[in-house]
C-alpha cells in the first residue's frame, strides 16, 4: 500500500512528490489535461500527485474529466495489486 507523501520543494522552488517511477514529479510533469489514452504510468502519476498533495482530488477530477469512482478504482488497484493492477486488460483477473 502506498503511503501518503509530503510535498517537497526542489532547487527551482517547485513543489514535487516522488512519482511511481521513483523520480520527482511536479505539476508540470503531470499528464496533459486533454489526455485521451490512460496508460499505467499516467494513471499512477495522477494518483501519486493527489496522494502527495501536489494537486487536490477535486482538481484532478476536473482537470482530467474523471469521476470520483474512476479515480478511486485506480487508487484501489494500486493498493491491492501495485502498478500492474492498473492494466485495463487485467481488470477482470484482479476483481
């Protein structure tokens, strides 16, 4: 299970959290608002940003036109199965 992170500040004064790859993740690194293809990494980045306080849940839902149920499903999949749980081809197997 991923723990709640604290937002940190880099040398340029940008807030960041540690993303799913272990690298720092800033608001500028997040997927574009018009993202149409949600690959595992992009989903995990949005979840990490919300968990770390980089963006608010409401902001993520509005920015990416997600439902709260969809976001919570991503979060639960990560908690239960790690990043592999976000694969759409594996949803039935993990349920």
